[in-house]
């Protein structure tokens, strides 16, 4: 069974690194409304477009999603 995107993203958290995906992961951790059980790109993308004020551009989500898919296939 695939883990949720949120679960994967929590592996990218780090208080010291400042790359875009890490900052995104740190912000998602603080977002109580984030769809934590979702594995669905469209659902998460739509949520972020409506509620992800902390995400400066959606391409960061796309990069994180690609990493998520790659890790799932490894």
C-alpha cells in the first residue's frame, strides 16, 4: 500500500535546510486542514490552490509530487 503524500512529505522536513521542498514540507506540517490521507494529485493540488497561501508557486508542489512518485516506485 502506498503511503499518503503527507506522510512522504514529512520525511522532507528539516529545520535547517532552506530548499523549496523542505520549506513546503515544514509549512504543510503546520497546516491543520491539509488532506493528510490523500494519495490523489488532483485533490491535493486543488486544496493547495485554494488554501496554500504558504506555497509561493505550484511548481514546488509538482517537484515534491515527482519525488513522492519516484520514492514510491523505488
